[in-house]
């Protein structure tokens, strides 16, 4: 079977910051967007993740040909353009994850580490996302102790993305590998999907 490899497109400018800024804005809209995320690859015999827009079109994908829980995965758009390389690292037995634009040759765009603070007064997971370019940060947190549902908040506590189990039109709740992802306006969809990728690695779904 032919393998689909990520397409690495070189930057057209000498400025990494200008290139990153341009890449971000192509994945932003001025309205709230809803995606369906399926923790499966559409490629036969491949692990991964597929995200569909409200029209049912594939917009993001991960096709992982290694075993599940790979140490490095690639977030691509529909055409195979590489958006983020997400890597897992372990130091003193504690895992962390970094996301780099494109092929990972640049400095990390973000890093994720586990936080031990309580979530909404209940037992649940919480991870701090620090940005490589400035002092801003985000949090990846479980919803009411449910490992299959989570939200992403900014440094002020505002929700920028939220994932919940998807329901069919008749109200039937689908499996915990299919969820609805809502992304707020003016938020980079590819960045949120990169954090969804980290979530999938944490749960060993990718």
C-alpha cells in the first residue's frame, strides 16, 4: 500500500515570525466554527485522527503508520501540507509534548506539561500549554472529570475551544473516539487541532 507522507512546503520569506503569522491567519475565521473529530485515520491500516468541517469535508488529518502512541506525529491539512510536528518527550519519567511548525526544525511553537491543580473542584486532568514566542499560556482541561471531554482555555480563563462527545441527530451519543469540537472566533484552528493531537497522544488514541 502506498503511504501518504506529509508535504513540507518551504517558507517563502526569510522571516520565521512573518511566515508563522501568515500561516495562522489562514486557519482563522471571524465566527465560531464546529468540527467533527474522529480519532481514526481514513488510510487503511493506519492509526491517526481526522477532522471534518460543518459541510462534512476533511480539513485536518493525522496518518500514523507506526503503532498507536507514537512519539512523533504529523498534523496535516487535506492535501497533506504539514502544519505541526508534535513530539512526546520524557524527563525523569514525566512526559511532556512540544509542537513545532512544519517539520520540527524550528524552535517549539508550544510545549505541554501536566498541571496538578484541581479542575472545577473535581478530579480531572489539567495540562499547561506554554507558548514559545511569548509569556502567554493556555490550559487543556478535562470537563467534570470526564476523560473523553475537554476544553482549552487562555491565560485569562476564557474558553477558546471545547470538545464533547458527539450526538447523532436523534440524540444518540456516539463512541468516545468521536467528538464535536467547537472553536471560538479569531482562534487558530490548526493550533487547537495540534492540542487535540496532544490529547489523543495522552489518551493513547493516536
